[in-house]
C-alpha cells in the first residue's frame, strides 16, 4: 500500500472533474482511494468521487494498493493537484 498527500488547488469541483479523475484512475491496475480524514472515495467510481466534494486548500490522501500502487498514488496526486 502506498500513500501520497496532496492539496486540492482548483476553485471549483464538479461532475466533469470527477469524470476526468475516473478516466485517469482507470489507467492503473491498483485500487485507488481518496481520503480526507472523514470520507473515503473510490477513484474509479464516479459516484464515489462526487461524494468527496473536494474543496480548494484542503489536504487529501491518495491510497493505492496493487501491482502499480507506487506509480498510481504519485500520478493521481499530481493529476488532481493540477486539475
């Protein structure tokens, strides 16, 4: 299992952003979860990501587990940080 923290920098978060995250997460074999301390959302689940409600300036953790977990955690943190 690999974990990487990131800060969400975008002013808004909407369905299009969630869709882009799902598309990116599906490139990896690993299970990928976003966590903010209170909630967890599956990065490959559109509904799970919509429930996360990412807020600008808040810190989140990417948790990846699987064959490519190190690469997946780092790539997803970078992707969403620059969304």
